[in-house]
C-alpha cells in the first residue's frame, strides 16, 4: 500500500506582504556554524578565496569575526553586488556590498547597522559596532496587507526615483514580493518582466556588442 500523503494547507492571500528592492548582483550566503566556523557560498556551491565568486569568499574570510558577532549561527542569504557585478550600481574600484535578504528580521530603518539578536530572549537586542559599513539589508519598499496597487506603486517608485539601495542609480532591477503567510517570494522586474531571463540576457548582450 502506498504511503498516505496529506494535501498541503493553502495560505490566505489577504495577509501581509513584504516588498523589497531586487538587487542585480550575485546570490550568496554566509554560513555560521554553532562552533563559530564561518563559510561562504554562492547560489549552488561552497566557495573559497582560491575558487571565488566575485571576491565574496575572500570578503567573508576577511570579515569572519565581525560577521559572526553581527549575525550569529545560521544560514544568512543575501546579494553580493557592486563594482564589476551585473549592473554595478555606480560602485567603482572593486567596491562591493552584501545585502541580507531577510529584511523582516534585520531591517532597522536603513541598510546599516545590522541588528544583533541575543541568544538569550531576556536580553535586549543591540546594534553591533563591529559590522562593516558595506554589510546591509535589502530595502523595504512596502510592508502591509496584500494589495496589487501597492506592489505597482513600488515598481513605479523605482522607475521614477531610481534605486533605494544605491541612491542616484537610475536603472534598478525590480522588486521581490514576499508573502508572509505562505512563506513564498515572487519577483517582478522593471524591464522585460514577461520575457525569459535567458532571452533577456541575450538581448542585453547584443545591445552591448
């Protein structure tokens, strides 16, 4: 007899969402083990300074102690972006930044500092002075009930005033809409949203040649 499989629960649509700016860099993660070991990863593999991804592993190695103090044990996913990576966002001479994805946890009204949460719930949260200035959080554009007009407003805001994570950069990529109850994220880009990414990349490459 086959094993019984329960139909999954369906999340309610009309619950809170979190809309953040989608940054065009490269997906990365900082893994901090319970024993204090710190590792760097890309979207699909562990990386090291000798086999790196745009210098992210070297950055993690050089800032391991500060990252451990700021983030604590766990897997911390984010976007590694800046000079020489995708859009670059106007950063030059190798300047790059890491922006954490979990804005609901880490956002404190700006990109830095990152909030340090104590393992003891009786102890208040604090802000770490050890966090490098280029460690941040993806900007929150909207947080509230699911509303398509608010999502559209976030897109138009980026289209009109440019990037929030990099003020003055007028070619932001788009947004990520995270549905809190469902625990699922959706992305929308300002240009070519209905086009497959592979085709869009080919068109951009052709325009540059």
